[in-house]
């Protein structure tokens, strides 16, 4: 049997991984798409860089705000459920113990063992036992609004600055193709890395991210081209 220290499951990383990957992916896609759309309208490079910088700042703030509100709502829901459970334990401790016993019986323990397990766990931490086994809460799934907001904003900014730097360095005539190639390369790496961390197939994850991102960039470039001809 492997030592416990060697166990490495991805579930504990789901929260920050989701926020970070979403932020970085959105940063690359939205900023590169905006740069391409503006560039396709044949504006000056200074205006392209100004638009890209505005997209970076506004996008990072938007991601942070949205993630904070969303995750804080989850945290409020968890807090309300725990408060209700705490009140039920105070009013009917024996009934809550029977409820926990029934949960363990439903999971395969015989009635006597389930009752003993429920009694011992509730003697140790009654609220924690019900939070875990009745409500399904755990340390890995606990809502952390500030952490999620910071991860989203920071990862968006990191993702957004990549196509922006390409737009700064690339000659004007090669700007669009340089942004497309650099963005797709970063998105392939990001998709493959996130799939690896999550324990799924790297190739499929990388191609999925790159395909939909390329489609977004193509649509925005088309809109910019049409707008530039009006």
C-alpha cells in the first residue's frame, strides 16, 4: 500500500484551478480578439495598444467582481445551511443522530455499526459530521470569495498581457498574424496544462480550448473588417 503522503488527488485544486484557467483563457481570448478586431478596422497601432490596455484593466476588474459575487453567494448559502443545522442540533440532537445513522445505513453499514459511528462522530464534532455527511460540505469545496476573485483577476491580467506584448513588439504589417499565432500557442499550452492538472487527456483539452478561441478571434476580426469598411 502506498504511503499516504504519496496520494495526490485533483479535487482539492478544483476551486482555484477553475478560477485561474477561466481567467487566463478569457484574458488571452478577449484581449487578442479585441486587438484583432481593432487592427482589422485599420486604426493606428497606438489605438490598438490603448484598446488592449483598456481591455486588460476592465477585464481583470470584471472577472474579479463577477467571481467574488458568485462565490460569495455560495459562501452565504453554505453559512445559512450550517446555521440551520446548528439550530436543529440544538433542538433535537437525538433526532439528528438518527438522521446521520440512516445516512450511514444507506451507504452500506449495518444499523448497529451505523449508530455507533454516528454517536462517536457527533460526540467529537456534531456540526462537522452533519456538514460533511448530510450537507456534503468539505474543506476542498469550501467557498473562498477573495481567493477566487484574486485568482481570476490575476490570471486574466497574465493572460491579457501576452497578446498585448505581442502587439507592442510586432511590426504593424505582421501584427495580426503574430497575435493569432502567439495567442493560439499560449492557449494550447494552457489547455494542455489545465487538463493535466485535472487528470484528463492533455491533447483533447488543448485542442478544445484552441478551437473555440480561434473561432472567437475569427469572428471578432470579421466584425472589425466590416466596421472598418463602413
